[in-house]
C-alpha cells in the first residue's frame, strides 16, 4: 500500500471515530433527564400541608415533632415545637393498634384561651416505620351549635310541659266539678286560656324554624309601610284596650320597602305586644316611621319598666324573659323578639334597642327601603340620603325617643342606658 493509501485510511478511521463519538454523545444527552421547570412534588406537598385549614403534625416513634404546619400552632396542640401530651399518647396508641385513634385536643384551661378555639378534635393515623400523623380541626362552631340545639330542646320541652300539665290538671278539675256549672265554666275558661297559649307557642316555634336560616327572602314584593303599621295595630288593639294603653301613631308617610308583608306585620305586632305587656296600666305607647338613608325605620316606644343593661344583649334570645312572672301572666312565649330579629335579618335589616330601667324602651325595626342598592345614587341625592340620622353624643337615636311624652326625661348619659343592635343572626 502506498503512502497515499495509508493517509486515506487514517483519515477515514478518524472520520468514523469522530462521527461515532458525536452520535454517542448525542444519544447520552437524550437519555439524561432534564429537571422540569416549576415546583417539585415535594414542594407541592409542603404547600398543601401549610395551606390546609386543619392542623397537621407528624411525630416519630418517640413523640418528637418531625413536621407541622402553622395551623397546628394556632390551634394550640403544638407549642415550642412540642406536641400536646394528649396527641403523643394517642400517637402511641395508634402505633400499637395500627388503627386511627380519635383525640380531643380542646384547650384545657378555657378561661385563658382568649380568642382561640373552644373545641379542637382530631385523628391520629399511623404512617409506618414508627411515624404518625395528627390531623385536627377547629370544631367550635359545631360544638356551639350542638349546645344551642340541646338548650333549645330543653327549653321547648319545658315550655310545652307547662301548658300541657295545666291542661291535664284543669281537665281533672272539670271532671271533679261536673255537678257545679260555675266551677265547670271557670275551669273551662282556664283550659281555653292554656290551650290558646299552647297553640301560640307551637305557631311561633314553626315560624321561628322557618326563619332560622337567616337567608334573604326568595321573592320580594313592594310593601307599603303604612299598611304594615295599620294591620299590626289591628292585631294588637284589643290587648292594648284591655290594658288601658293608648297607642299613638304618627301620620302616614307613603314609604315603601321590599319584603314579605306577612312577616313584617308579624314582627311589628310582636314589638307592639311586647310594649303593651311591659307597660303600666294607662301608660302610652307610640309608633313612628321615617326614612333614614337606605333604610325605613319603624320605632315602637313605651314608658314601661325598661330593661337592665345586662339583659339587653339577651332579650332577642329564644325563651329569654326579663320578667318571667309578667310574661306568664300575659301569655308570652319568650319567642316574640327572636322572631323579630330573624325577620329583620331575612330582609337584610336589623333591630335596634334603646332602653333605660324605669324610663322605658324603644325597639326600632330597620328594613332596606324599596329599590335600595339597585339605583345609582346621584351626587346630590346621595348627599341628602346619607346624612346621618339625628343622634346625640352617645349615639342614641333621637327619632326613637322623640315620641315619648314631652315631660319625659330624655337624658342618655346615664350608665343605665345602652343601645343594642342586631345586624343578623348569630
């Protein structure tokens, strides 16, 4: 082979080697996985644990905290990177049994919990290799709801037991006095009274149960405020006349609002009945109406016994009575103001209370006016509508107290007078 042949052979071998090396490098580069852009699965899991509304804690076999999220600190079962002893005990049980274990992690000293949760319930699950996970959430609302339900059932049972027991006793008395027409007539009158009271209680319970969702009414109609007041007065006029109480009403205004006429009449008549029941014989009760910004206000004012400050937050609770003896004497059920509160809330309104012991009380029903929130307010009109209502330095509504007798003491700086607002159902 000549020198030219050797040279060509060498060049060919080199070319083949370069090509093979290029192809091998290219194949290797294709087989090497590239790290994908964005967070890894571990990053996403960490974000998930930190974003959940439940407290998450992972413990090792010795009860040490391996991992936890900020919510566990907020719920109070992890402090200074140490798990609650109840959580560690439940974790040991879960490791031994291999099954999930429920655990109550509610604050032990509830008087010191401040704004913290009242009830924290969770579950401990084994993860294997000596690790356990605690998943706990704030159950305060559920516990409060259950307590409210128990109280409600207990109160209803008590309230129903009283008239039912009275009816049974009166029926026995009628049987024993069958030969005495006067006694039969007297006991029959009492039976009628107790049966009426029982029927009223059942009716108000049904009405309250329908209102308790605190949802806005599905279909609103245009309601004349003057007609609502007139019908409510008609329902309460007989009781007022029997008590010797004169109800003063201001002039019709032609105001309109959106709502359910039947519910509004029920709420207002409850306020009027309440004013009549807690007013002395011969004292006045007044009803007034006005427009206050985007709301129509209907105020019922009495010169009755008033309400102590410590009771003013509770008068809208079911079955609460400021004076139980007076309520029983007048046939009250303790549900009237609770119904008023729910009717106002379902209309997007509220009930305001001003009261002072020995002077009287004013309940103001505030309901959005007709078309409120649907019209674009013009600058000039808006300025007029949003002008604050007449209020004194303490924030009390002078409109509500303006209907009192002229000689009434209207000072509101005493510590015995406060204003309570119910902006919704709590």
